[in-house]
């Protein structure tokens, strides 16, 4: 039977300038919807799972547009609560070469920040669920959202649903102190954690929170660090991607996973970029998909990295690819020959 | 010497679905910027005046885009204060035939609602100014905006600058009681008022506030009503447009002005509609332009109605027409022959 | 509890030239998906019903795109069979004024014409269903499709599901003789029939099959004709729209319904046209929606005509409107004032 | 055997603002190519004739684009001379309702104004030709163009090719005095003249040159006027369209032809407008097409008017319609029903 | 005198998603027309030859659009037979980086597969012709097309017209066995063959049919292989391109030609890719163009490779470049400096 | 107080094919305005200076559009003279990979070539000005423009305004002899010269005028050369960029400056290209901006190169970047990480 997976978070409207126009040049914006957890939900639906997304959206035509956008990609929105005033917005200007992409947030006071928690029927939501995923972005949206996530985690736990969390620290939303104060309670109920807290580190200078990409990857230290994370928070797996930013349009990507014994490192890909937003979420979804299907965690990591690399070739937040397409890349087919 | 005119209000981002698409169908939005008073500012600049727009915009690329948009049409933005968090937004879906246009506001907490009043140097702003215009939309945005408008009116008065106000009641922003409580103090310093308060009416049932368009235009009652407005608020002119809505794409328009003696009614135009947003502002600007030039008030009204009719043929909020084009219409040339 | 409604038919790709371009001028095509019954399914979903669409689509990215397009508007596609080679296509060129719109069909050998009937689990499909709708277009697609419809009608009957049929004669697909040979067996199991067979007529010259629109509407003859249809095929209601084609962009529309006693005629609307494809389906959906909710058949007709009129203002095949918007029109609000 | 028809004139690049944007609003221009005589050439090719267009175009990628554009519609460009510096340009802003369309010419010094007359092999061009058409726009482009037209007319005459001329007076190009000084010599070699010279009129005040459209059509006076034209210049037919400009988007159109005996007036059409540029050329082409095929001149006029009316529904300068489509309109089918 | 060249094959409609959108994301398709042999025809016309394309297209507006599209680029379509029901379609999704481009064929039952062979007047077609080119795609379309090609080859032979064939094996259209059974008879009448049959190989494992690109290019083996092809089928030249697929957007390209004595290898180019469809056809056309002009076969190969490389920078199937532009690349100018 | 900077030159309309389309493929052109000196003016305005652009534009809607386009980016156009007939045009086709970009000029007889010199009030223009910049393109437009520049230089000198000149030799506009005859008189009044005259060289073969980019950069020879330039023309700084053209989409860039003592060479950047037009002007503007602010000339050069590199990532002629963005690049941040 098809597995039921649940993700919860904010669904934002993304307004992007066409092509490589700067904000002041644009006479129109391309509209897509996305958000860390919604992106995961779409990937899981693309892979064939019964994927539910939980959020709050205003009961107006913009909220309806956001909802329809998710439904188009097969995500079930039956648990979406219709309340609140506005859909959060982020403006996006795609960079190229030496010019970085730019995000301007206009997400304050969005519907989910005013979540009417009583309207979320978590018992119904987690009934027969096989996985729950959330990210550190939602608790960053304020007290109400912290409560919402806490209630969800609690209910998932009660229903015996495995939980993954992507720490996803965003400095525009909160500072490291707040982040490290709030997250531990949420992590300790999770089975899989993507990323780590800087507080776990002994040698904080070397493994700074925001510094995921390492030219000089030091296996021993990562192992030590992840081991500490894993034990302190009682996790099954600690995972992270390792990104190298050569330019706005050229990156490298690999990932590591620690299962308590071995630190497994995936193959590293080098690739050009069409749209990198959501690549981390594509990674998380790839990992979850494989773990839900009880695949080996190394296989899962390989799948997750390939999925994330593919996301960089896709416009918008969603990783609109099939399982077969990811598997082609895992198998090493990067030739880009026309398929005809 | 070129006259200096000042307008103050909010500058919003308008996000419109392309063509006649509904919100849920759109994959992109056309972006223009506009707002009741900014629209007036652009018209006055188009007609050749030295037009200043006063507002507060956030110091980010979106605020910069809004500012550039005004500058493009020759409006001077030197008095714009850069502060606050966001540019207010309204989503717009153009109707056609029996389907009405739809506006979804997302303007709460915009920069001007947090106006840092001390930063507005009204003495500088009104020095050598020849006119000041504002509308009832700004005070509708909350206490801080009421104070902002009051300070502006006060300063204009002090500098002997003639003032016009367009009442522009919007029921999504405040209710009639609030409106009628706040506006009198602002009106009584004005010289020209577009619209009237329902409280002025004896026979309120007949002249309801929102009911500007009259199939059966009753001259006597309007004269009585405007006479009372004029006296109570010590106005020079009371003015209003008279609109007939046949459908979303076909309207009629005329206007009346009262100078204390005579109620003058303009010619009535029948026309099809490309974009009716800002037509009222085009009317206000046409009127102001003529009055600033000391034209006769009847001539002014004729010009204002023709300008407003032309606006219905122009996309966006701004009435991108020249004085000559308005005059062609005033003279009766509605044949639409190709000019070659 | 939300009603379950089932529609079955073909889902076509529609490729339209942008704006009013002719085929030879187009450098791109706008892509939407639609089809008589799918259009009904979307309307019923828009109105809040639990709407299922049954068809066969190829298991390739084009079939997936068609499927996603329906899901976006909330239609449940769980019963869609994935088999066959191609999605049927129709090319569309929008006319204007004296130039008619043009359709070029490229739908031969589409997936549904090769329907693998055994894969359609009609017992599951009609379990707990509250309505079934199909149109005369599906049996026009060949022997296999006739069998498919017969099996569906049989199963619906078995499960006690009310049935409606829209005759929808299309002369490019079959000739009148074939049409009149096949349809009776399908009609006689239905409760509601939109349209009538010419064979039912005594005075065939006057009521030709294709000639739905009448300038000189003759109530008595329609009553006689519909009475004969109703009795012969044991129908509850016989219905038709009455369209007046003034030009490609200006039409009139009314409708009549006969319940065995009275021939009720709706209000007639005059309106300009943005996109008239699917207007008949919007009518059928409006009627079904009201009848499923057990509304009075006259109310149902009024709703159906207003829904159909609104469709003319919407791009694409789908009538993307809410129940409230239809009701506004039923109540007589055709002024097209901006809603703000 | 397919008839060979020759037209000669300028082929301009037309840069139009998208939709109804004003010049200052446009961020892109739609590009088409056209010109009075080229438009005729395309129509004649559409109707199935072997249509040659003669002009001079620069030997650069812009000249090549213009040439390809004609070829696409089947016009033979083998006689086009490649020389000169630039393709003439006209900027076009489409009006709507009370706002007229606007043309800004940037055609000075275009390739044809520098025509290298020796390179035009008129003996080859008119060998076996069945018709030659030109308009008054070409001689308006200066001395060199007058010579070019004179040589063409002379050669056509020598080869016994029937000639038509569309006077097409354009006040931005020359004044009436120049026009009336140059044209007589060209007209007197023609068989068919569209339009008339004001100098032919006795009552010049009443039939002003530019005033083709008459609300109060006076048959007797037109007969008198055309009779004088016909005799003085030894013409077979004198013809003109009668246009009524209700607005930029709504016109009426009829036409008259005089054969020396009777002044025949066509049916009058009322229609809305998508793009009116080239409507006069569509008329000329319709007339020529019928006359080349030796149709009756009244039939020819009816065809020509219908063709011209259809042009108003087509974007660009070219009348992209088939003979069948024109005939449908001649037969009175203006209902605009979808053809499916 | 300009050389007359004839190509024959299918002309398909290509529907591409805009930019790098995936099929399920697209709301419009870009429309171009193309096909292996039509692409060759356009290149030959671009280079100044008198290029005829032979095919069958339906007599409807879509067939007309395809025809016009060829004419635009100067190809003579006088020999195109108007019959059959539909234009074959292929959907195209452009890949980037590690994501390959995707083709979905919808070409079954296209007009040419129903070719009405009697209507092809091959004696007229090959009269005074200087070259005939076809590819292995046309016989892959079924029995009728095999006959059509056979008749064409026979007639060309009869008229002494040199023949080239591009084997162009496409595994979606037929399997290797069919391919190797049908092609020999067609090859043995040709003078130039692009590609080789696997049956000719002794060491089939090493030179698999589809494996044209070789990292480790083995000159001796290719020489042996091509020598056998040449002798068995009595060819003048055996040719192939050697492609290296680094990614969907980065390739390498060289080519080899064998004249019975020497295996000549061209320079190898490295380049980024805008659109690689038709690059093989651009190669064939470059080769043919040079051979028709009696250029040395090595020069011909150099020209052909440069032409093919340039094609990768051009959108659509057609290689819209001039002879001069190819020569610039042959001469080694790859700097990409702005030409101003 | 904000510095006042003045630039003078031509403002052209640039018509670019969308994406990478060739001229013959385009159905629309993107419209931007630009020109060597106007591009500098916009950059200086972007950096916060009070930037005036001096030119002549026709008094028509196209001239108005050009004017508005400059104003949008904050440039003051109060000194623009409205006279003349046309805005100069250049058509632009963007190259990629091995295909170079192409410019087709259509700028003859533009408004500035007919400059009504008396209408330029240079005393007013240079009053309180802090810098004047012009380029070698303007004198290349003919005698009248030479006089215009001479008068400007003279007036600037009189008002003590520092002057920079970018030699900008364009072989389509004049030949080297004319260039070297005209420029010396203009250079000798300048303080900063970008580029050098070939006549200054001893070893002309090695440092050809057009050959700015050097793979083998020879410091000693450049020093010698610049030293001679500096002395002969009494310059403060001689400057040039050093470009390496790897392909149309991949370049390298550095620059050198000579102050009489030391030849300072900037860092070299390697980058991919979105739009390289205006990159030289971005360099000039960066240099001027820093020099106006009295920054060290080495810092100025570093800033100028970074600004120029950034320009390659921006569509259009204008370098729409902020000072902060340039500084980020100067500091070495080329990672292209998303800024969120």
C-alpha cells in the first residue's frame, strides 16, 4: 500500500524576475509557490507516495492559487486550514556568474504565523502516517509556529510516526541563540536530523554553523561532531550536504551520513545551475523517500544527492523529476544525450 | 515658471494577471506601481508641472523599483523617505463583460503605515509649492497616517498652498463611521473637495455615499447637497464624477462641479474600457492641472472628464497621456482614426 | 457529506494561437487541456463537490501533464487508466468580430479510443456515487468508446446513480445517422438530457438538429418536441440552451427546461466573449450541481445559464468560477464594478 | 495557368507596442513587415496567384528578415534588388475606444529611396505579367522613387499589362500640391484608380480629398466626380471605400465603383477592430484578384469590401485569409460560430 | 547557374517547452517545424542553392503553417503534395547540465506515412537536379515510405543525380534488424553515406551502431570499417561525425571522411549548447553544399563540422547561418567578439 | 554635497532579438536605450551622484521614451535638447559559444548628428560641475558632433571641470586616419584617457589599436606607450582594460592604469557572460566615480574592473548595480551564494 507521508510548514508565493533581470528592470514576475517543507511534499508525491502537506492559507483567491499549485503536483491539501490574512511572499532575482541571486522576504504576518492551532486535527493527520518531516524554518516564524510544531511533533510521536528535521538555519529569520534555544526539544524527538547545532561542537571555530561547504573535508572531525549530535539527541542518522560554490551558476555537491558507526560520503557532482532554490529540500525528500521504503541509508544518501543535483536544473522551488530520472543519474548517466 | 505641485500618499505594487486570466490561472504577474495620489502626481508631471510625490518606501530593491517607476514618468522623488519594511501590494484580476475586476489587498503594515513623521520636512516640501493634493485613502491606513496627513495639511496651509482632497472612500479599509469622523477636519482646510460626506445629506437614502452613479441625475438635489458641503467646510469647489457601469468593459462618465452659484455638468462620454484603475485619479489630476493654471472651473471640469475617459484606454494605474491628447478629446475627436 | 460525482470522456490538449493570431502567424501555442466532460468535472470540483474524472491517458509526460492539469483544479484522477499512445489534440484559433474561431482536430487514435475497458473498475467508480455525466462526444469516437460508455451507463444504473447526458452532436466526428442510431440506447438510461434527437421531431425542417439558436423562439413547438423526447426515453428533464450568435465576440444566451408539465425559460443574457469553448459544459455542470443538491429545476436552470454566461469571460476550457460568483450574476449584478 | 501579378513599393519594418501599451510603456516591440503594395502582394499570393513584389532592400540581416517575411506568405522576391542602407521603420501604437492609434514614421533614407533604378530589369519583371499595381505612397518618397514608378508604369504599358493605382494620399509624406502635380501622369496609364484627385472636383469644399467617409452619402455627386476622373484619365474603373469611424475599435465600411455607366455601392458592414492597418490594401487586393480573374466588377467590389472587413480582425499589415474565408463573409455569414 | 538540390522526408511540428521548463510546467509551447531532411533543405537554401523539399502535408491550416515555415527560409515547396490528415508532432523538453533533453514522439499516421505516391512527379522533380538527399528516418516510417524513397532513388538515379544518405538510425522508430534489412538497397544507389551499418563490422562489439562518439578514437579500425562500407555499397565517400557528450550543455565534435584512400579527420571543437537538434543535419547539409560545388572532400568535411558546431548555438531545428559565418569558424575565429 | 557629473553623447534605441534568436527568427525585439556615455551617466547615478546627461532627442514619443528610460535610473535630463528627427537605432543579436554577437547600426541622421549647438547652454551645464566625460563615438558621428564636443570640452575647461575621455574607436563609424586626426585636440584637454592612439606607438605592429586584449601582457611596453601618451597629451592617467575573448559567453578581464610613475595592474577575473554591451562604459563609470570621490587611482581601477565584470551579468546597456555590490566583488566574493 502506498505510504502516507506528512510535511508541515509555510507555503510562500515566490515572485521571480524573468530570466536574469534585476528587480528594477522587471515589468513582470514569474509566479511559483514553494517553501522548504512544501518542496519536500511535492518530491515525495512525484516519487509516488501519498503526500500530505499541512499549513494554514488565507481563504482568498491567492490562498486558493497556492493550494491549487500544490494539488497540481499531486500533493493532498485536505489538511490545509483556511484562515489568516495573507500568503507570505519572497521576491527572487536569479544571479549568474559572479552576481549572486538575491532574496527579498515579505513574509511577516503570513497566514501560518497566525495559525489557529485548534483547527489542526493532528490525530487525524498522523493516523496511519509513515513519516513526518519539518524544518527549522517554521519555528523561526515566531511563538505561535513553535507551538504548532511542538504539537505536531508530539502527535507524530504518539502515533509512532518516524520524524525527520532539516535544521535549515536562516539568519534573516532569527539569530543563532534563538535557534539553538528552540531546536533541541524538537530534534530530540526526531529520528533523522539534517544539519547540526554549533553548540554541539568543541571546536566551534572550525565547524561554523553556516559553513556547510568544505574544500578541505575533514572526515574525522565530522564523525566526531555527528557522533555527539547523534547521541545527545538520540538520533538514528545525522546527515548533511557539502556544497562548493564556484559561482552563481557552477557548483559542486556531495553529502555525508552517519549511522553511529560509519561516516558514509556520497559521490561528488559538478554541475551548472538553472535554479538552485529548493535543492536542499530535494535532498531531504530523496533521503526520506528511500528511508520510508526501508532502503539502506547509503543508497538513500546516493539517491538524495542525485535528486538534489537534478533540482539545480529545474525552474521553481519544486523538484519536478521522477524516481527513474534520479536513478539514471545515480547510475552515472550525466552525458545529457537527447532521449529519442 | 513651472508650477510646483505636491501629492502625498501610498505607492503600492500592483500585481495583475496577464490579459483576462483569473488568479488561479496565472503563471506570471504584470508589475506596475500606483496609488491614488501617485497617479495624480504622474498625470501632473505628464502635463509638464514640477510634480513631487511624498511617501515612505522601504530601503530595499522593491522600494527602489517603486521609486524608479515614478521617476520614469518625471515625478520628483527627492522627498521620499526611505524607511519601513515593505511595499504594500494589491493583486488585480481584470474582469470583462459580466465578470467584474477583482482586487485582493495585501497592504497591511506597508512602509507608509509606519511613517517616521519626523523625517518628513514639510517646510521644505511646501516651500514655493503651488498645490497640495491628498486623498481619503491615506488617513484610512491608520492613526499614524492620519497624523501624517494632518501635519501635511497644516504645513501646506501655513505656506498658503491651495489644497484639494479626493474623498475616495474604500470600504475594505475603514467603515463609514470612521471615515466621517476623521475627514471633516481635513476637508475644512481644503479648497477643492471631490466627493461628499453622507452626513451632509438630509435625504440620506437617496444620495448614499457609495452611489455616485445616477441614471436619473437630479440636478436640484445635487446642488442642495453640494451647497451644504461647500458652506460647512468652507470650500471653493465641490466636485464629483458620475459613472454609469453598463458592464466591466463598457461605461459612461460625466462630472459636475459647484462653485457656490451654478452646478455645471460636463458632457457625458460612452466608451469601452481597457483598464479603469486610476480613472478617478486622472480626473482629479485633470482638474488640479487646470486650476493650478488658473483656468475657468468649467473648462477644468471638461478637461478632467476627458482625461479620465482617456485613462480607461491605458494599461496600469498611470494616465500616460499628454495635454494635447486630452484636448483632442475635449474638442470632440473620438473617431479613433489612425494618426499618420 | 460532500457529494461524489463522476464524469467520463476524453481529455484533449488544446493548442491555441496567442491572442487573435492566425495559425500561420503563431510562433507559440498556449496549452490548456479540456474536453466536454472534463470541463464539467472541473466545474463540479470548483463548486465544492468530490469530482472524479474517468478516462484513459498515455503513460508519458504529456499524459502526465494532462492529469496534473485536472488535479490542479481539484478533480480526483485516481480512476484514470494509464494506457494508450497519445493525448488527442485540437488546435484552436480564436476569432473576433466577423471572423469565426477555428478548430482543427488532431484527435484520431488518442488513448481513450484504445480504451482498455477491462481496466476500468466501474463498480469501484460508482460505489457511493451521486451522479454520472457523459456526453455524445465519447461514443462518437468509435466502437470501443461506445462500449466503454455502455458499460459505464450500465454500472451507474446498477448502483442507482442518476445520469445526465449532453448530446453534443459534432459533425466532424460522425454523421447524423450514426448519432441517431447510437444515442437512444444511452439516453434511455438517463434522467436528464441536454439536447434532442431530430428523429423525435415531426417537423424536422423547422427544428434541425444543429439549429439550437432561435431568433423566433416558438414555445409551443419546443414543448411538443421535448414532451416527445421525455416520454420516449423516460427522462425526468429535457433541457437546451438557446444561443444567438451576433458575432464571434458578441452573443446572447438563454435556456429552457421541461419537466413534463411546464416549459420554463430562463432570463436571456447579452454579453461580449473572451473564450466561448466549454460554455455548454459550464451550463451542464451548473445544472448538475443544482440537481445533485436537490435544488428546484428552475433554480437549477437559472444557475446553469449564469454559469455558462460567465464561462464566456474565462480563458481556456474550464469555467474557473466559484458558486458565489455565479450567484452574483443570477441575482442580476452585471455592472462589472471593480470589487475593492 | 496561374496568373502572374506584380506589385512594387516599399517594405517597411513595423514596430508595434504589445497589446495596447503606449510607446513610453513598452519594453518590447512586436515586429512585422508591411507596406501598402507589399500588403497587396501577400493577399494576391494568399488567393493563389503567382505574386511578385518589387522593391529595394539593404543587403544586411534586417533586409534579409524583411525578405523572408514576404517569402513566408508565398510572395516571390526574386526581383528584389539588394542595395541601400536601411529598412524604413514605422512605430505603431494601437489605440482603443476614444484613443486613436498612433504612427511615428522613421522611414527617411530607406533603401527604396536610394533605388538603383538600373538594377530593376522591368522587361523581365513584366514578361508574361497579368497585372501591375502600385500606390501613391511610392512617388511620395522623392524624386528617385517617382522615376522608379514612371519606368515601371512605362514598362508595364509596353508589355500590355493592366495597371491599378491606389492614390493613398499621406499628408506626412508630401502636401496636396505635390501629390496632384505628380500623380496625373501615373494615373493616365492606369486602368483602375482607387481614390480621386481633389482637382477633379467642382465643389471642392464638399468632397475634400481626405474625407472618404460620408455619413450622408450623396450618390449623384460621387457619380459626377468619378465620371470626370474616369474620362480625364481614361480609366476603366474608379473606385473608393467609404469608411465610418465610430471609434478606434468600431467602424463601418462600404465601397463604390463606377464603370462609366453605373455607380455600384456594396453592402455596408459594421464591425469591431483588432488591427486596421492594411485594410485599404486588402480592399485593393480583393478588387485586383477578382478583376485578374475577369470577374464582374460588382462581384469584385463585394469581394474587396469583405476582404477589407476581414483584415480588421487580423494582426499585422497582411490580410492572412483565404478566398474561401472572404466568400463566407460575402455570402453573409457573420455569426462567428466556432467552426468545429 | 544556381544548383538545384532536392531533399525528401517528413516535416514535423516541434512543440518545445519555453526555456528549460519541464513538460508538466509548461503553459505554452514554442512552435517550430523541422525534420532531418527539411533541416538539410533549409541549410542548402541559406547557402544560396535552389533548394526543393519534397513531402506530403495535409491540406489544412496546420499543413499550411508548416509549408509557410519552410518557404520563409527560401525553400521551394512547389513539389509538396497536399494530402493526408495530420502533421506529425514531436514534443521537446530542453535539458541542461546533468538533465538530458527529452523527445516525446506523436508522429504516427502523419501525412507522409499515407503518401499518395502517384502524386509525386519524380521526373519533374529530378529534372536538372544536381543532388538528392534523404535519410534513414523516412523508410523507418513504414512500408509506404519505403516505397516512396525507393521510387525517388530510382528516379534520381535515372536522371543521373548524385545521391547522399544519412543513415540516422532512431531506435524509437524501428529496430536494428529492420533497419539493416531495408537500408542496403537504398545505400547502394548512393554516392555518399553518413554513418555505417553494424552488419559491416567484423568486431561488432567495438563499433556498436549507436556508439558514434569515441573517446579513444581508433583510426585504423574506422578505416577498415569504412573501407568495407565503401566497397560493398559502391560509395564514393563514407562519413561520420564523432561526438563527445560531456553534458547536456557541453559537447565536443569532430568528423571523419573516407575516400577509399585516406581517412581524413577534421579539427575537433569544444562548445556549449543552445539547441542541439538538427546538428547532424547541419553537418550533412554542409557536406552536400561543398560537394555540389565540387569542393575538395576535406574542405567539405571541415565546412560541415563547423556548420554543425554553429547549429548548436541556434534555436530550432534549422541552421540559420550564412556561408560566411561558417567560413569564419572554419578559419578559427571562435572568440565571440561583438561584431560592430 | 552630492557631486554633479556631466556626460554627453548619443542615446540610441537598442532592439535586441529575444534570448538567442537570430534576426530572421525574431517576431519581437526587446527595447532598451543606451549609448557609451549614457551608460556612464546611469552608473554614476546608481552610485549616488547627481548625474546629468546631455544630448539631443527628437520631440516625438520615441524621443520621449528614450528620455523616460534614462530618468527611470535617476539621470537628470533637464539639459537634453528636444530637436531633430529620429532616435538612432542599433539592432542587436546576442551570440553564444562560438557564435559572436552581431550589431547592425541604423544610426545615421539621428537627432544628435543634427545637434542644434546654440541650444546647448554649456555655461549652465558646467556650472558647479565636478566631472565631464565623453567618448570617441560622438566625434565619429560627423562634423557637427565634433563641433559639439569641442564646445563642451572648451566650456568644461573654462569652468575648471576635470575631463575624462574613452577613445572607444569604432571602425563602422570612421577609419583610423580620421580618428587620429580628430581626437588629439580633444584628448589634450582631458585629465584621464581610456585607451591610446596608435600614432603614439613606436612598434605599431605589436600594439595595434583594436587589439586591447593580450594573452602575453608585456608590462614594459605598455608602460612606455602610456608614458608617451601621458606626456604628449598632458594627461594625469592613462588607462585601459585588457580583455580575453575565450568565447561569446566566456571572457577574462583585467585593467591597467599609469600615473606617470607606476603601471598598476588590477586582478584578473574569469566569468561567463549574460550581456557584454556596455562593459567598457561600466569600467569608465567605476573609474570616474572613484576619482570624483578622490579615491586612490589603484583603488579606483580595482573598483572599475569589478564594476565592468558585474556588467557582464546584467541585461541591457546599463550597469544596474549598487556601489555595495561592486565592493562585494572587489573584496573577492565571487561564490554566487544566494543572499537570504
